[in-house]
C-alpha cells in the first residue's frame, strides 16, 4: 500500500538518496585498490561548522506516495535526437547542439532550460549528479544552487577548481518537484551522458547520491552502504573507476562530522586515483 507511513518514510529516504532497503543488493564489480600513500587524518572541507543554517532548516514534507509522471514514449520522433546524431557528435559542443531540443521523455516539455553539463572537456575528474533542480533549470547550468555551492567547496577541498572538472547529471531536464527521475526518464537520457563520458574520457567519475550510481553504474545498493567503495563502468570499451559518494544536498541536510568526513575521504581517494593516472601517463598533476 503506497500510503503506509513506512512506505512514505522509505520514499522520503530514497529521495534523499540514503537508502535502498527494499532493493536486492547487486553483485559489485571487483574493487579497484586505492592508490597507496598516507592519508591526512582530519576532515578539511573548509566548510562552516555544524551550525549551517541550511542544515537546520526543517525539510519540507514531500508528496511521498505520488507516483512519478507516467512515461509515454513520444510517437513523434521529431522530439528525439537520432542516435546517429549523438554518436556522430565529435565534440561536447556538437553533442549539446544535437540534443538540446530533446523531447524524448516527459521531462522535456516541462523544462525551462536544458542542463547539458559544463566544465573542462578534457577533465580527468568528472562528477555525475541526479538532475537539475530549480536554480539549474533557470540558469541552464548544473549544480549552481545551494548543493552546487557545497560541491564547489568539496572540489576546492581536494585542491581543484570547479572548472578543472566536468559536471553533468543523469537527466538534463528538471524533474517536477525535484523528484527522483523515473527509470524510463533516466534511460531516455543516458545515451547523452555516455557520449559525454566517451568524449571527455575522465580518469575517474564521482557519482553523487544513489541515482547516478544506480542508473549509470547499475549498482542499486543503498548509498550509505556503498559510498567510498570503488566501482567501475564500461563506456565504449573503456573501463572507468567510479567513486560513489553522498549527494551534496544530502550533506546539507545531514550536516554531521561523520557525513562530511565520509565525503572528504571519498573525494580524496578519487583525487589520488586521478593523480596516479596522470603520473602513469607522464602528465603533470594539479596541486
Ligand atoms: N542536484 C543535482 O543532482 N544536479 C544538479 O545539477 C543540481 C542539484
């Protein structure tokens, strides 16, 4: 029964990206060993202490049992960029031009702006979030609201700038009420993310929250359980290490030392791997 209080609680937790209680754990790929080397013991996110006003604000009640908008595949193919155009895009700019008018799922008609993604087209570190929120929908840029401010700080804490990385989402159009994208919506958009990854060729992908981990990597276990454990995704024949961590919006809501430390550890591990990959290629590292 969808209106059972436990169901509502579960929906809320899943919206926060914190649990997968009802999902069967999927077989995890072989873990990729973390690069050797000492780790600074302390949390250094450069964030305000736990008096963060955003964290203290009560979380507004969500319509917990409302099902996502039913997915209807458009019969008019004009709204769907042909897969050949996606495959033929030789640059991120080409790809953005090819897909920015997309109406392949019900999220398309509801958007204000298409949020393609942004950053260094040759970034070695790529972040993948869930989907645009209100601020992103207004500006057409990923992670520019409160969660984005925190993501910028998280990136700064590992010695990088936002523009050194590439930031994208599973879905490029805002889901109504910021709900989790339906699997069909994610699937309709996933080819664009795959092509972005193929063009960027990052050394490491950091997934933010449960949705990109599930939709991009195929790992449906709860994010609290699997964060910090290396996964991998194969895109166009190339295997890319994936570090799952908490979504910054979750960090803002659970602004505890433990959660911040966990994110710091995850990003540090990702950065160490990026540096190791760069060293292996004889490239200069970025600190
Ligand atoms: N949350 C996301 O997952 N992506 C954004 O771009 C903004 C907020």
